[in-house]
C-alpha cells in the first residue's frame, strides 16, 4: 500500500520495484513463510537441510513438500511416490490476472537471473543496480516478454 490512510492511498499489489517520492509511506504486509512456487518443486535435499536445521520436522517435510525423511536422509523412492500423489497446488492459489501478466512478461527463470546477477555486486550497490537493470529491461522489451538474453545484455552494459 502506498501512502496508507491518506487521500493518495494506492494499492500496489505484488511488485518488484516501487519508485517513491520524498515523504511517501510504503506499507508492506506479509503472512511470512509463504515461499515461492510449488512446494513439490523444491529439491528434496534442501527440504532435508531445513529439517536438519530444525526449521521443519519430518511430518511437515512430508505434508508440505512430499519429501519422505528417514533418519534425516531423503528416501528418494518414497519421495517420488509421495510427490506423484500430491494435488496440483498451483490450481488452488491464484494471484490474479495482473500477476499472471507480469509472470508472462517476466518469467521466473529471468527474474532469478536478474537477482543472481545483482547478488554478485557489493551489497551497497545491489538495490540501485537491480532497479536500473529492471527499468532498462522493461523499456527495451517494450510490450513483449523480458528474456534471459535481454537481462544478460543489460547487466553487461551496466557493468
């Protein structure tokens, strides 16, 4: 929400970049822990690491991720069987038409490529570099999708 509880209040929805003016207030509310993408797509070994760190238990690994853990290790055959029986979770949650349009324009792999490129920079430069690369890619793509090649070119040009 931009400038909540003011005459200029505006719902922003899910966005990656927000340009603020001096005096603007940005309210971000999140349920936390929602994750990104289908839990069944998460690598079983990463789920096992979460369990080893005490972030989840074996029951949660099975229920949420379809990962069967035995003595802390992934049972690959049981995990494959269990994941095959999980419901299509993507059909249960819809972020709306605006998000679908955004995801078509900015495919997940391209978003991840941009984030990975920016993470290689010194921490102090990341936010500015991300914003500049994002805006440059948006402008160059026009109404079309942002591609991996376009992101690579934009990142290379920005040095």
